């Protein structure tokens, strides 16, 4: 969300008109993207590849326009119905382009149901034809029906059943994976996910109704679960079936088209997937791409709607940087060095069994395997013989002879692992055979912590033991390193909870290893260097689903809405507070932390923010922000800031934007206080561990999701709502227990100064800071490693932020902007429509990211709507809006000039007056708008409303779908079928039926964009969740080892059958074990 063209320059190409934080796009881009990256960040690379209807429209064909009735200037082709239909013209132009591109094409190496793909490709983009085919299927809605999704999931299940032996043979050929391990990890767990998804899909897909405030009691408020579109899944070689199909199950369940890219390293599994899987799935919606580095690089140049990658952190950074070019959200499932703490008082034989199984399963080639053991020297001496005993029990005296022990994937990996063993003294194992790529189960002691084996993920059958004095030293050791994908601990409950409370990891398993990954009710994902995002079970469905805030309002009852319209009054404000206000949380009388200014002095070091970052990092590691009482105290302090400094806030906003006091109180104060009160009232329940369903194996154990803070967060705010759009995400970050640096926009300079000077006196200086500055300071700030970045601004800067975040694998929320369409049907009360559209468009002088950007309606409706809009504008602002105290001004001269130039794209039907000295632009309505003009190519972000005529709702939907996905879609009709049709067949951040903007006032709805309009969501609990890492936790019982022996080598068919019966999830209609 944000001013898409803030502080713009009309001389720039369309889409580059503005910068939220007044930062030169090129200046910010260079440090992060390089020369090519600058081009991508500025949008010049976006049209390089052939695209379907969601790409930029072709230029208006010659001969399709006629003069404007009012000015004689060229009009857009939509009005020229005697010549041709606009969509046909665009389609013809695109077909001509594609025909030109197809000259000399070669076939893509893409598998499909029909064999090698017949999609035609270009030499520059070998995947253009494939992308177009899948995009067309998705736009046609082919993957949306539940019946279709179930049919494809059932097809996946048949693939697993019918090709089971082929799968096991391929896994054996790639790494001599034992059939038991192949069937358990690659088939059973995948089939469980398929069955779980099919059993629950109808529930997951349902619209989720949410609580309503007083204003919308008669309306429908819900979250629609929309698919993203075309997803890319890139899988690794270590579990080449499991780690490809699990995310694919979620993507199919969520209604997406999918391209999957198996690893070329596990070449036999890759061949099986590419040759056999396409025979089971719909070739128009799903495809397999086989490729190496060069081809994958080409694949990543295409615009996907979601990318899911499993692999190493190094490649994860490359994937995220590539995704930033197209603002594509990513899930990165990476790896890391997973510590395993062993206390002195454990049953060490049971510990040894569970560690040996976790470490040497698949010859240690598992991202969640325990990577090293931490224990005292005394425990090490007792642990070594029982580890030797467990290895002998599992694999015999000579593991090389065991049929239950896998091999290293290739010679390169073998040589790397062999070299790693030099980092310690071999206590157990150590034997190798290069010809067989065999490395014995090996335990190292006397390990140097600076050796490579303690610096990189091992990913092989080697287990170092590092000695520590006690639990405290173990915690310090863990916290001094990158956050792992999993953390294991064998100890009593008190020690387990100390580790949970004082460490951070993707998941946590007490008194066992690996087993937490088997529960479909728990999320799986990393944090920091070990990844971002989560999946498994419903979390997979949610990952591949855009949660679309939807509000369908009553078309009448206009008297209720009038309390928000100009002319503003104290009486209206009192009624508005009563209608919108969230019940105030009862503040406590605790002492406030008032510790002076948080702003930072710029040091002369290479990193001027190093000291500030170190201070906040130390406070977070010390756990200062974790207690609920602390979070509440800081939230209450924010509430006092809003109360005590309300007048100062109003004065600053009046100076920056001449924003009316009424609009300030509504949008900058009330909405923030609502968020605060909601957080304070619900924080205790949000913070509670969330207990989940368990399978038969874990019935005696505790399985839950812990809501951990990320750490040190950066929030970059815009200038258009400079208080709200800083404080609302700040509320979520504080509620979630993070330390925060906030960077207000320097464009709204008076508010920036107010926040920097006044806000710090209310908050804890060791945990919260305000940084001010422009290009140089923002560039330097982004070079630091944050644990989360939340940015509100335009898409050009959003790309730069995401590329910068990729360097440190930092997750991001990007609230951007876009061109929000507003369809008006013929059957409406047009005066009510005009009131609601005019209010949404001209509130804050149109400098609102969710304002309706243009109207779509028939020619007949336009003629009736214009006088209604004129009446609404006059009623709101008087005959001369320049004299109205209720109409804001443009933020800067640069923005004013940009907007003035945009008005040349159509004929002025209403308004059009300007005053450069006051930065005043009257509420303006344009008609006869050229769809190729800048005003229809970039976000307007000002008080100008173009009207584009279409024949009907069908043409309106096509028009919307032919463009980038907006932050909001609005539709007005007295027919609910029309509203539902627009909702169903378009994609946007949010949807408003029969009103504008109002959906964002509901804290029970998520707020966020999709595609070019952003990624991620916040407001209410969604803010808390955004700034919380959902940590998988499984605390197991230390005894009953006989139950665990079913999974240990030596493997037998009897044990596999018993194991399957305890882990299996069956389809509904039979007993389902949850």
C-alpha cells in the first residue's frame, strides 16, 4: 500500500512517476541490483518477455480513434465501436507480436501430458509459450473449481500408487536410498498430504466470515481464498519426490497452475518425474521443466505469481533477487546447522538411538538432521559408547554391507564431506570408499569451532560433538550462530522451555529428532538463514493462497454514510467515533519507560548504523521485548503519544498536506487507536501456544505452534498517511515482541520531524529507534541485516527493497499501490455511487493508495454519472473547492507538476482548475481517456478520476484482467450476481462492493496487495502474525523406546507396515488418524 507515484517526475516513463521516500530509484538501485538490476527495478525489463493479457496493453492501433467531442484531441479506441472493439484490437496486436517472435523458434525442453512440449518459444525466452499457455488457463478460471482441484490431487495419488516401484528404483539408482526410507519419506508422507488436502479442501476454500463493526452490520465481510496464478516450484535432490510434490499439493489445492523444476542432480528421479508425472496431470495447467543452471536462470526471468524454492541459502538469495524483479512472493526452504543439546541426566541409549536415526537417515542428507551435538565433556564420554552401540544395532559391524544405509549423491559431495572430516578427531567410523561414494556413520570429537565442518551445513553422515560447560553456554553457542532450521534438545522440561524461550529456530523438537516434520498440523519452515515462509497441511494451502479482504455493502442506506462525507463537523466526528471506534483497552497505571531521544547520530564509520543495530540486537537477544507486560507497556505508550500529541500531529499534517483535521483524526488517529486497542485487548490470546492435532505416534506428546518474534525489524513509511502507515505496522511489530527501527518519509518533512523528536520520548531507547534521512541514509540503512522489513511505497522502490533484503535472506512485506478500477453497473442509484466514489477518490486529495483510480461504465451510464459526480463534489467542497477547509493539497511541487501533466490524457468533464502556488488541483473527472496515455498506465495518486467506457460487465472484467493486479477492485451494482462475478473473475489485494476504501477500516480483514500491488498482509491479528515466526514445536516422551524401534534399521516389511498404520492419514470414509 502506498503512493504509487509519490514525489514523481512527469518526464519519467509510465510507472516511474514517483518515489515514496523521495529516493532516487537509480541511486537506491545501484548498490543492490547493479546495472541490469537498476533496469529491472525501474520496470524496463518487465515487458521484455512475451506476456498474455496481464501484461501491458499494446499501443492503440492506428485509425481506431476519433476526435474528442469537447477538445478535438484523439480519443481512445473504446469509443470507436463502428471501427472495432478495443479488446479485439489489443488481441490482434498481441498476436502480431507473438507471430513475429515465433520466427525461428525452437522447442522448449518441457515435459507435458503430450510429451515434449509443443509450445513455441523464442531464442531469448524459451519458456514464453509455456508461460502463455498456463497463464491463459489460469485466467480462464480452469483451476478454480473444487472438483477440478480434487481431480488433480487424486491424479497425484494415483501416480504415487501406480509408479511406486519406479520411484523406489529411481531413488535407489540416485543414492542407493533404502526402499524402507523411500516408501516412508517419499511416498507415505506425500500421500498423507494428498489425503489431508482432499479431506479438508472444501473447508479451506470457504469464504471466511469475520467480525464487523457497527457501520457494516448489514453488509457481508469475509476473506476470499484466491489462487495466486502461475507458481514455480524448484526442488532439491535429497528428497526429490517429497520436496517436489508436497508444495505442489498445496499449490494445486489453492487453485494455481504450476511449473515444477526437479533437481538435475538426482537425474533418475528427474527423468521419472518428467516422463511419467505429466501423464497424470492436465497439460494446460501443469508442466515439468528439466534444466540446469543456464536454463533455470532463463526460467527465473519469467513473471511468476509465486516461487517456492527448496535448496541452499546461497541459491535462495539468487532466487529472491530474481523474484524481486517481478515483485513475486517467495517461500524459501533452506538449511542450516541444526544443534542438538544433550543434558547429563538423560537415558543416553534412548538419546543415542534417536540421534543416530535422525543423523544417518538418508546418509545424513537431510536439511533437518541434527548437525552437531552440544553436551558436557562428561556426557560426551558416556554418549560415545552408546552412539557406537546404536550405529552397530542399526547398520551392523560393517555399515557398508548394510542394505539400509544410503550413499552420497555424487563425487563432488563425497569429496566435500571427506575434506570436512579433517575438522575433528574421528571417534566412531570414518571409513570411506570413493568408488561407492560411501562414508561410514562417523562421529567426531575435539572439533575446532572455526573449522569448515562447524561453519557450513554438513549434509552427510558426520556428527561432530562440541563440549560446553552447561545449558547456559549451549544457549550462548546457539545464539552466536545463524538461526537453524531445527533445534533439538534432550533434557528435562525446565531446560527445554529455557531453550525454547531463549533461542530462535525454524522448528523445535524435544527428546527426539526429525519427527516434528511428520505432523501435517504443524507448519514447516525456517527463519533467517534457514529460510522464510511455511508449508505442510493447511499451511501449504495458505502459502499458495492470496487472502483477499472482501466487503459487499448495501447499495442504499446512504444516510449512514453521510457522517464520513464533507463538509466535516464535530457532530459527524462524534458519530464516526461511535460507529468505528474499537472499545478502549483499560490502561494500567504502570510507569512508562521514558528514556530520551531514539534518533541516531551518524558516526564516521563505514556503517553509520552499526552501533544502533548492535544495541537493538543485544536487547532482543537478552529477551527484553518478549514478556507480555513489556509489550503492553510499549503499546500503551504509543496510545499516550496519540492522545497527548494529537494537536501536534494535526499541525504537522496541515503543514505538509493541508490535510483537514477531520481526515487526520479519522485516518491517522482513530484507525491507529483502533489497532492499539484491538492489540491490547487480544494480545494474551495471540501470544498463547497454539496446540494442534497429533497423529497416533505422538499421542503422548505435546505438539504446538510457538509465536516467536523475528528480532530486529525495519519499517519504512510513506508520506501520504505518515502517522498511520508508520504506527500500524509498528503496533504489530511491538505486539509480536520485536525491536524496531522506523524510517519515516522525508517528503512529509513536518511529520518526519515530529516523529523523530516526540515519539522516542515514549518508547524504550534500547529497543526502538527513529532514523531520518534521504537517499544516502536509506541506502546505508538497507545494507544492515534486519530480521524483517516492512515497506510501504511504490513498486519501483519495492523491487529495490526486496533485492536488498535478498542479500540477507530477510523476509519482506511490501505494501505498494496500483490502478484500482471501479466498475459501475447501469442498475445503481447513481447519486449514492457518486457520493461513495467521490469520497474515496478525493479524500486526502486523492493521495491514497486504495482510492478508486478510474471508473469503468457504459457510455449511457457515464452520461448519467457525470451530473451525479458534479453534485457530490459541490455538496462536499462547495462551488469552489479551493476555498473549502475540507480539501487537502498536493504534497510537493514535483507531484503537482506530474499530476498536471497527467490531465492531458483525457477531456476534462468536471474540475480541472489548478493553482501551482498552493499546489491545488480541483477534484477533476476526465472522459474520452486514451488508454495508452500515462494517466492510464501509472497510478494517479491525486484528485483526478478518469472514466473509461465499456459495453458491459464482461468487457469491464476483461479490461481489469488485462492489467496489473490492483490493490483494490471496486464494483457498484444492485445485483449481487454482478458483484460476485467481478469478485470471482478478477484478482486484487482487496474488493469493495458498493463502496470504496471502507474495507481497510475493518481490523478483522487483512490488508495487502498481490502482484504489482504488493505482497504480505497486516492489520489486527494479521499484523501480529506478519511479525511473528510460527515455530513448530514437538516435545516428546523420553521413554517407550519400543514404539520408536519400528522406524529404526534394520528395516523390515513388517515394521514398515506397522509404521505406516501409525502415521497414515486415510481418505474420508475410512478411519483417519490425526
